[in-house]
């Protein structure tokens, strides 16, 4: 299990973003993180990755404190060093298992690995960043908005890759603004609201979550839209 | 025109007074030298031609081209005004020498350049990188791709210059400046984390790798220089030491201000002075002092990113 206990995170002089968040994630499953803009999704991911230090709380993986060395993190925005080729970028990341077949991945994603990354499209950059996350073969994978910028084919490929990773026992945590992409590949979706996770939904309860999200949106904005139009 | 004047005013106001004086001094000396140079029509034409060449280069390399092209109804007016402002001092110098027709030619040239279009999609290719440079020296590889032509030219000139006093070392100095440009951009957090090492070990590895690659290229030239001019051995040795200190300094200075994906991290004037320390003897202790200061800052700054690897 990946267990988060009573996590408190706040930025300097600002209000608390995570307010005693607790969560248990079964290993070898795909976990989605849903929440509105500003709910604290990226803060939670950054804290798990130990990018941000929590004021209180602990994170355990298989009953030991989670180490950054166990995590691969795909950021929502992908930046690359200027004048670097895709192949150079990938070669920086160590291969945990010798079976990582760079040419095979290049064929699958149609990436021009010997070209400078500055010439890549948004989707190509996302795919390259994803390959860099896959290469070290870490047991915990955090994918922040992995579907952003991908075309239809690549979105489907990514869903297939996630399923394959799950079958190999990886624990995957995904965020996405596209609800359908979460329901399509997750075993659980954790709903983050006001700095805590009030409820986690297993696959069979996804329609319930959708209804709850819709009712919150309608409550918050329904009257405003009627006033505007 | 008004916008550019406001921008210029802000630039002057934001600049510390001593640097402003220094800048004015450099510009003043440059203009006076040009005034002395433009004595006959031939030299006036050369000056005008070079200016138009520079304007053309700027036009095709400017990064705001597409923004201005889309945002302005008459983009050529914006470009023309920029180039006119840039050419203004030389236009005045040409008129002062009585070459008003060259000034008219420059204005017409600037106008014509303003109508030229940049291609919307341009594939960056870059200079080929030698295979012997390891992939983890990605800053050097990227820099060769960007400035490889200059680096090759200066390196070849350093060998050719062995037969003239000091020429070799002067070329190596310029080569070092281009080499130091490797450490201008900050990498992403994904690349920073690749080594999975704490701050101290990370910095030592980084300096060791890049310094080794720098010295591999520069030591042979210094050795040949010493063989040809044995009396100047101390010059070559001094150059090697100060240039190496500068390489280490530029690396730690980058990490002292490191923020993921930040561009142009090494723009501090103190670093510029440090590069000059190779040429000016009384500035010689500066790189060592700065290196100590920036190493401490870099260590502290990197700790906030790499503390998880302690």
C-alpha cells in the first residue's frame, strides 16, 4: 500500500493547500486524482515526489517512508534543454532493466529522436517526456496530465501503456482534466476537494462521482451562467 | 517609436549608475573610433554596408517577429522604426562627414529589410557534435550544436596563432567565452534528478566532467605554445588556471540561481568581470573569490531540490 497520513502543506504566508489529507492507495493499481482547478492536485503530487516539504504528515510505501528514488514523475508542463536531441535526452536517464528498446518505442510513437527537441510538436514533447519516465522502470509512477497535447491515436496508446504497466505491478497515480480519460484507465478515483480527499471511488462507483462533480458545478455556476446569458 | 523610447528609458532607469557610466563610456569610445574611421567615402560605404548586414541579421533572427507580424496592422512600420533607431548614431556620423547620400542609402536599406518576411516554420539543425563527448555533458553538446562554427573557427585559429606572439592565447580566450555560454540555461528538474546525488556530490561531478572536457581541448594548445615559446610558460600556465577557475565558476553560478527551465541564468556582471580577469592581472583573484561565494550559494540552492537524495 501507498499510505498518506494527515498531510498538511501550505505555501509561504498563504493559506493551507492540503489540510490533513489522508489516503490509502493499493499497489499495482491505477489511481486517478480528480478535483477542480486549485484544489491542490499538483501540490499533492509535488509533495509525494518530495518537491515540496510537508508541514506535517507522512507518506509510506510498502510500510517504509516513500523515497524519491522509487518514483518516476511526469510533469504537466514539459520543458527540455535547448539544442538537445530526443535521443540525447533519453540517454540521460538510466535504464533499470536492459530490455528498454529505444528503437521500438521510437517506432511506436513515431518520434524523430535524432532531431533537436526545439522542433518537436507539443504531442511529441509529451511522448518524449513519457519515455523518459518509463525508462528507469520505477515502482511508483506519477503522471500529471499525461493526456494533454496527445492526439487520438497517442491517447489510446497511452491508455494501453498504462494498462500494461499496471499488469507489471506498477502503482500509478494520474491526474487529468478530461474526466473520460480517468474513468477509462483508473481502478480508483480519489476526489480532492478543499485540501482533503473526502471520498475515493472504485470503478463501479465512477458514475456516482460524475453525478457529484456535475451537481457541484451546477450549484457553483448554474445561476451565474443564467445571469450572463 | 514612443514605445521603444519608453523601453529605452526604463532600461536606463533600471541600470545601476556605475554600469550606466561604463556602458556610456564603451558606446562613446566606439562612436569616436567610428568617427575617426569614416574619413573617406570608401570607409563610409563599408560602415553603411556592415550596418545593413547587421540589421539584416537581426531582422531574420529576432524572436518577436511573428508576434509583431500578427499583432500589428503594419508590421513593417515597427521593424523600420526599430532599425532607424538602431542606425541613428551612424546616420549622424555619416552626415557629419558630408556623406548624406550614404545615410539616405542606409534608411532605404532599413526600409527594404523591414518588408522581408521570416519563414513561419524553421527547423533548427545545429552544428554536428563529436561522438566522443558523453551524453551526460549535455550542456557542452547543446552549446556545440549552437556555437559549433565559432568554437571550431576559434580552436583552429588558436593552433594557427601559435606562430604569432599571444595570438593563440587570445583565440583561446574567445574560445573560452563561447565555451562558458554552455552554462547559461537551467535544465529541467527531470534532468537535475537523473544522477540521484545530493547537492555536494552533484556539483563536484558536474565540475569534474565539464572541466575535464574543457581541458582536453585546451591543454594541447597550451603545451604547443610553451614548446614554441618556452619563455612564456608562465603565461600559458596562468591562462590554464584562470580559465579553469572560470569554467568552474560559471557552473556553480548557474546552480546558485538555478530554477528549473530558467533561461539566461548567467548574466551577472561579476561573471563578465571574472572572464576579463584572465587578461587583467589585478583581477586575477576574482574568479577564486567568486567561486567560493557561488559554490556556497549553489550548494544551498540545490539542497532545496536534491534534499530527497541525502
